[in-house]
C-alpha cells in the first residue's frame, strides 16, 4: 500500500533545521500504514507485544529483526532537492554503491612512485599485500592514477580554506525511527521525539523518518513512549542502522555551519550569509551594501576543510512600490509592460522575514485586498500581514508580485511550482540593474566596498575564525558533533608556468609577467589579413561628424596592420527608427558585401537586435554596430578605431595572433549555454571547434533548447557538422578531440559524464579519442602569494592541483589573468575524460595557452578562448537574434 504525505511548506518547515523535506513518500511491501482506518503497521518485527512506561528503554534481539529491516532504508523514497533531502539521498546512494561493490571485482595494480609525481588522490591501501587499490571512478567521475603536474616553478600560496577537525570518538550515526501507532504529521513526530531529546544528548538531525545522532546509543534498538492529545501511548522506536562515512556527512556538516552562521546573527540568502547589522550605505543612490560570507564544507585533497570567502549583497532602500510609481509617472500608457520588463527576473528582499524571492510575474488584476485560501478559510493579504507580522498595508490598490518556487515531484525529475504573492510595498530590490551598471561613477563607489584585496580577505578569514571560536553557541553546535576549526590557510603550494610567446605575421614577442601584449598588437601586422574591398557604412544624419572621423582613422590605421580597406558605400538615414535601418540593410546588402558598419546615436536593444537578425540570419554578412558617442572623444578615437579594425578583420575570416600549440591533427572545442534571465525565451547552447593547427580559425554552431536546460541535448548535430567542416578543410578527420565545457556546476558533473559525453562517443565511435574538461568560472576559491607579510594576487600562469582540489576529482585551479583591483578569481577545471592520456601537465599548459587566443582582448582571459567564443555566440543568439544563424557565417567569428 502506498501512502503519499503532502507537507505544507508553511506549517512543517521548522526554523533552524536546514532545508527539510517538502514532499515525503514512504513505500514498503511488508508494511502497511493507514492514516484513517486505525490499522497498525506490520513493523518488521518491531511491534513487541509488551507494555512500557514513559521514557523506558527496551531492546529486542538483533537476529529477530535484522533480516526484515536490512532493506528498510532502501524503501524510503525522498524528494530530492537541497538540504536534508539531498543529504538523505546521498546515504541511500552510498548504501547501494556498497552493495554493488560487493558484486563486482576490484581493480588493483602495483604502482611505481616516480620522483616528483604523486598518484591518485583516492587510493586505499590493502594491508599485507604488495598492491594498492585505485578508485578510478569515485562517485562516477574520472580519476586516473596520475593527476598532479610537475612542470613550472613552485610557489608558496595562502588560500581561503579553514581546516575542520573531526573527533574520532564521535561521528554520524544513522537511526531509523518508527512510531506505533503510526503518526502521519512530521510536526508531531518531531514533537514526540523532542520530548526525549535529553536521553540521546539533544543534538540531532531528524526529518521525520531518519535520525542522525553524533553519539552511539547504548542499545541497538531504543524505545521511548510519549502521550498524544488523547493521553494514549505513542511508542517511538530507534533502530541503529550504521555509522556514516566522512563522504556522506558533508551535507550534514554544511547544515551545521548554516546553524553556526545563524547563531552569529547572519541572515542566509541562497547559499550566502550576510550581516544586516553592518550595512554600508551609499546615500546619494539610496543603496545599501550588506557584507557577508559564502561558506561550504567539503572533503579536499588536504582533508576536511571549510571554504570561506567574502561576499556582498546590494540592496535598494526604495521599495518596489516606489519604483512602480516612478514607472507609472513616466509612461502611463505602457506602464504594465514597462514594469514587467524592468522587474521580472529581479531578486527582492522582504525585510519582515529577511527572505529573498525572484519576481516571475506581476499580477495587476489583484491587490492586497484580494483573498486567498487558508486552513481556516479565506483571508485577505491585508489581514494576513496585520495578524501574522503586525504590518499595516498602506496602499490597497498596488498590484501583487508573483514568485514561483520549484518543488521536485517525488520519484520523477519533473517539478511543480508553488506560487508566492508578495506586496510591492514590503519588497526591496537587490542586485545590480542595468541603470546602475551604466552609471560608472556609482559603480566605482560600489566597488570601494565590494572589491576586496587579498589582505582584506585574509583579515576577513581571521575574523570569521575568531567569531566562531569565541561564540559559545557556535562552539557548542560544532562540539556536539565532534567538529572544531583550526587555521591552515597558509599551506597551499602552486606552480608558475613559463611566459608565452605571441606570434604575429612577421614578429614573435614574449608576453610580460602580466600576460599583456596590448602595445604589441597595434604595432605589428596581423597574422592573417583579410582585405576589405566592398563594405557599407550606415549612419544617421546627425552622426555625420562621427562617421567622417571613423573613416579618416580607418584609412590612417589600416596600413600599420597590413590591411587594405577600400572606400565604403555610405548611407545616411534621415530618422533614427528601427524600420529605416532594416530597410537600408535590405536594399543595399549585396552578395559581394564583406561587412556592414552601423553607427548608431545611442544604445537600443530593439535596434541592435533588428540589425543582427538581418545580418546574421536573413542576409548573412559580417556586421559591426558602433555607438557614435564612443567616436566623439577625439583623444581616444584612434585607439578605438584600431580595435574596431581588428574586430572587423576577425569577423570576415582573418586572424590576429597565435601561440605555439605543438599538436597535430587535434580539434579543440568549446561549449557554453545562455539562459534568458527573465525566463521568457529558450536557452541557447553553442559549440565552437578549431579548424586548423594554429587554432586561429573556428567553426561555430548553436542549438536552441527548452527553457532553463543546462545540459545540452542537441550536441550531436553540432559536433557532426564541426567534424565534417574539419574534414573538408584538412582532408581528414582529427585523431583526438579536446572539449572544454563551460556552465556545468558540481551537481551536474555526473549527469554531464553520463549524458553529454556519450553523444560525442556515438559520433566518434572508436576512431577519435575524446578528452572532456569542465570549466567552472563561478567558484569561491581564492589563493594569494605572500611577500613581506603582504598578500598579493598570484601571477598569471599559476596553477594549483593539490591540497585544495577535490579528493574525488581529477581537477586543478588556474589563474590566467591579472586584475587591476580586488582579488583574482581562479578558474576551476575538472577532467571528466582523457582517452589520449595527455596527463596533467599537458592539459594544464594547454588550458593556459588557449586563454591567449581570444581576439577581443590583447592578453589573457579567465577561460579558454573556445569557451569564450561559445559564450559570445550563445549570448548574441539568445539575447538578440533568437533564431538560427546562416550556415555561411559558421566559419567566421561574426559574433565578436
């Protein structure tokens, strides 16, 4: 019999207990539970026909119950989400993994410890034998025997990791909890269990079915008795299942540190914690900057550690209602459309509970006097806030903000939405909006708070360690579970790779220690020049001066690049309307036209999208859109036009420079995807693949996906097209393919390995070897070099592949660029496949070299150029074009 227990997100999620289960389903073939008929469960032998007094312990022989309860935990089905549900699911997976390991043979071999190189992180020694067991696929991820590189100059580094020590006398012990008679309400289950918390130490984590304790109880089966409202006995049985391994305790440890941050009076927003008592106020802009931390516990190469980084949250002091009123005053006719365009997709804070919500829609047909259903009947929003929060809504005619929270349906990957209706008067906008980003003066002021130097990060790390160590409540939370912190963030060791040589057409230069060669780009001939014989310049009549200045500088600068540019066809528009630009393009683009340059008076998304749709899809030709204001500064005009010429050369098929990559017959690919921030359009996934041995020509193709789909489903066609183009150019297929995949988080690594890589395997079969590397820009790891008690950013080319890398992954961190302010963010690389056995040194060096080949920047970028190109293409199509691009542009970097 199958019983579904739907829990109300309002009634049963208790504060301070982490992310509890929102949907719990229990199913067993040997037990039947009736919520109304009064039937008692067949409790796997646990229904002892004995009477006990309240709080009395009782033990039953293990032999009588073990056979029936051995698989009980496997029958508990959990809705997988974040927090405890994900935590419990990991336990079940581990149990199944252990069962599978017993049924399969163990791979083992003798290892030779070569000097200067270490072997796999996940190795278990078999005592009494001359062999070492190697786990080549911990958690399903690729992990070969050699994962540490050796090349480069060793450098001592500090990092933002704090050691977590675990008391060997304590651990995490799993207990199954049964109630007799059955209790359906999780709220009541927790209430009954809490009545006896002093008998098992008080510290616990309980979700209604499974209990985790930091101590092992004296008896394998422990029984308590509570009284219900009818004064009848409720028997509670705690059956010990097992002691959990460190790997399965990570989620629990993160929940514990969330409680630690709450004890320090920090407010949790998503995975970050902020201090509302110390806001940095920017009065002129009516903004607040909340300081805080982002923390995460995990098992690393150096042991169990806490990654702790500084974080900030920008908060507007004006309410959303104030913004709606401003929008209405400026445009009463299209007020609703403009309001939705401005607010949908934004994150708001409600100060009465310090929670954040994403605005998914605005309901103008309802207001605070509208009613909604509760357990006790209908109630208006005005009454609700008055009764529950003692808040009086002032404006009764304001619309309602709609926020949708996804909840995963049990036993499926599908989700359903729970709708929250918010009052604009009580909501405050967070984050950076376009109008803030466009205000350079304001952005500089915000950066004074958010741009944190390495020295400031170390001080913040020391402060966090001190706060936790000196707070009694925080210490008690950790000590109850046998945890303690210790300083160890000066132990990281990295390697600095050699500087790279940059090859132009007639000269080779060595990039400086900052990996910058901007001065050399403008003084050297481009590597591959494409002369422009037929092109069009379109501008408005008010921008005649800017157009003339542009053409004059094009004529002066092109010679230094070795580029011949003929005079263009000039078209002057009378009006600055989208249809006039579209009509001019359709009338004047010819087959021989190489590129179209549009000089526009300002930045407008509708105009830009219309131009790109015509030039990239309808009448395929390279296009360049220039804001006339950038050409009005005569002192900077020359340097600006030089950069435009370089872009134009790339867009029509030329190349600017290269670095030496000693590979033959190897294709390098980059993959990234774009998601519409307002959730209105489809997602776009782009694949970019190299076509020549100098890695200066690229094939680009994008596929449109369903909403919010990150794992790309249409890679097969894109990859096949790239291979066909490679064969057409070179006369043969590549022997190896190296794929850099951007935009995949840690939670999607296994899915990527099982879903994306097989698509490439189906195309390559056994003829082409695959190396698959995940690129993660968003990570909280920071490391610093120390010089005379002063912490600085590490130099470009610094790689770290031990100590702070994951214990179960083949991964490394790479600093590829120099930043002018703040702290540099390293890029995290995870190798999921390496059929060609390149090894860590080759992959690390290649990843760094590829960061030099992005033609929009004369230096290095954070990620390999192929990923950057894929990002640019996916963004252009998803943001502006929103349709497939023409096939004859596929071999050109038309999206730069």
